[in-house]
C-alpha cells in the first residue's frame, strides 16, 4: 500500500509508548499547545508516569519522537472503560491528541489516532470515542469517526 510518505519520514517519525525520559524531550511543552498544562517537577512527572503504568493496557499514552531533533512532536492517549453493557464490553476513550505546530501536515495526528484505535481494538473494545472541537471535526471524520450526540462537561477547578 502506498502512503505517499517517504521511508525517511517514516523512520524519522515513529509512534511509540511514552517513556519516563520523555519529559526531558518536550512532552509537557507539547501538551501546553493543547490546553492548560502547568510545568511540573521531574518527581511529579515520574510519580504520574508510574501510576499510569500500573494500569497496563487500560491506559496508554503514545508519542512521536522526531529522531532528528530528539523532541516529542505528537502525542495522544487512550484509556479503556470496562462496562456492564454490551456483554461486559469495553470502550476506548481517546484524549489529549496534539501535534506540534512545527510539524503539522505530516499526517502525525493520523498516525497517533490509528495507533490508539488499533490498541483499543486489540484489547477488545467494541468502540473508541473522543471529544473534539468543531475545527478538528473534519480531521477526525477523515480518521473514520462520525459525530454522535453532544459533549457535556462540568469542571471542578
């Protein structure tokens, strides 16, 4: 299958799981391009990383590292909800997808979504869902998602 991406680009931008050393590679500053994300200490990062790791396949954060610069340039996460409906089925929830503004247009967002969706499918999810802004709706539709219902939120802070 031809993707239109050069093999050099494929080698430069590979999706992988988050590693504990990724904070030093710009992971937090990348998240700051998405939403409110204060700087956190190395200790706080490591504590949260270890906490998330304990969930195994039920909480996956993936990143794309630019092999040339050593910087994290894209990320996303999926967590698995275990349900009683659908014969005790599972649903994947995709969150925190962001591509660094300097590398947008290289299909890294698509790679992130495919990686997270494949993970959800591989652990037995019957669906994967996400919330997005109106501006990002066309992107997610190109990734195979469709609009369903309405998002609601209640913030506590």
